[in-house]
C-alpha cells in the first residue's frame, strides 16, 4: 500500500504543476441556481488545453520522477483524459511517452496524443484492460507506469482542484465530485477536511458503473463485470486500493445517476451554460438535479471534470432533448 497523501502533498503538487497548469474558473451560474433553488457554482476543468483535470496529476507525477526515470520514459493507459494529461505533461517536460488508449475512446484522443509526440497503442475495451497491457509494456521496455488514479502523486495532483475551490469560494456547503477510480474525490476530501470540515463532498457515479458505491457498501473493493456508461471517463471495473482505503476512512455520500439523467444534464449545460461537457462532468449536475431537495438553499459546487466529448454523444444528446 502506498502512503496516504496529506494536505502538504497537495500543496507541493500545486507548486510542482504551476509552470504548466493554470487555475480554472469557478463561476456562479444564475440560471442553474434558479432551477435548483441553490447557489450553484461551476468548477470548469474543461477550460484548459487538454480540456480536463487529469493534467494536474500527470504533471505532478512526472515532476516527482528522478532524471533517470524521465530519460527512460513513461507509459499510461486511458479511455481519454488521462491519456491527454500524460501526453501533454511528457511533452512540456521533454519526456518520452507511450499511451495505451482504449478501443472505446473517442478517436480524437489518440490523434491528440500523437500531436503531443506520444507513441499511441489502441488496445483494451475499458481502462482496466488497457492498464494491464500498459503495465506489461512498461516491464518489457523499462518505462515508468503512470496509473490513472491509484497513486499518491496522482491523488495529490488532482487535489489541487480542491485547493482552488476553497480559495475561490471559502464556504461551500456541498461539492459534487464525479468518481471513476477515486483519485479526484479523495484529493478534494483532503482539502475540505483541512479548510472547511463542515463542507460535504458527494461522490457521483453512473448507475452502470458504480464501483465506489458498491465497494463502500460492501466494506471491500467490488469488481464490476461489465461496467458501461455514456460517462465513459467514469467507467472502471474496480476502484484503486489506495483510493478505496482513503474513501473508506471518510465515507463520502455517494449518488448514482442514470444514463438519461446524464444526457439531460449534458443538454442543460449546453443550452443553459453554453458548455460542452463530457458525460463524466455532467454527472455532477445530474446528481444535483436528482438530489435538489437536499441542496435547496445551499452553496453547491459542481466539478465539471472535462469537455472531451465525442461528436456522436453530442448528436445523441441533441436528438433526445433539443
């Protein structure tokens, strides 16, 4: 088991990534606030070059490597945003990179990684499959494997989202955080615990991929057989060991949302906020909409994790709701 990250690690991560990762806006949204009966703030992680928060953990991880490790190169597996984050980080830090992209990932992900100079291998249906392939290649070539979520440096890097939220809005009542492998929510919970313990952090998962929800309910990690969702960035068969242990200690409230609720939230963000949010990002709004009675009158932050959405999904959203 890796050491459990602390606030000091997140503060170090902020310093490490500052040359390459800019702060993203936290904006009050009047229309969504009126609809939900709450003060709604959007943490817009799509407002950066790679269009997603994953760049934070990737930059911090590579910044922490020894020079010899950088020279040998890194490898990562991803269904999308982590791939872009590692490809970008490796590019700006002049580190060779190999990215194993899942077969379900939008085509532009692989293309963008190549533009950053990474070697791209398309293999594995979901993250867990691609991860196994990447780890085998890492051993064969002597590369350093960068896990998408289950590593202290990744958690600390993603935790810088929480640092920014509490600097931008010191007194949120609830932060809604999409959950895939668990790195982001654990980083945010560390900052909430440090800056405002009364702030509740809620995790959000698709009904078709509730790995953290089922694991917390069972008191042990649960492996899903065939997870699927339009929120593809949240689809994993099993949450990480480190992230489960961290979440088990804090027990965040978990909310699961249906495919229709996610698509509806994507449409609301398009039509009300003019934001092209991926399914993972929109899941935060879907959960807020589902639980709006409990959120009424509160200051609510929705972490919009990214905007790497496939054109076919946008078409599906517009056909259903426009």
